[in-house]
C-alpha cells in the first residue's frame, strides 16, 4: 500500500475505529504466525487459510490494537469476516 496514501478515510468495518499501518515488526510476526498456521480471525471459522506463496507484506491495525486487516496487492481487505486478532 502506498505509504503516501492518507488513511483518514478508512475505518474498521466492525467498530468504525480508525486504522493505522502495521509496523514492520508486527508484519513479520503476522507472517511467522501465518506460516505456522496460528493466525486467527476474530470470528469463526477461526484459522486463516492462506497461500504460502503469498507472504503477508502489510496490514492495517484498528485503533484499539485488537484487530487488523491484511493488505494484499496494495488493497486493504476491509471486510468484517476478514478481521484478524492481533497476535499477543
């Protein structure tokens, strides 16, 4: 996702909270969890099924830090059933 793109017009579809870009450390942790099969959606079905050939390269984090949305091919996946629990 273009880092120059302002995010003030994007919000969480579940809560309406603002979103911000995930930092590199969180993106790396997401990719590790995805590869291990432990990345979980907020609502069932719980485990994220993903293509191992497509690593996680970006995400938008909800203001409260409890949920995030992946960014694939520079497009944020802002669908309620795509909310992912932020790994602890």
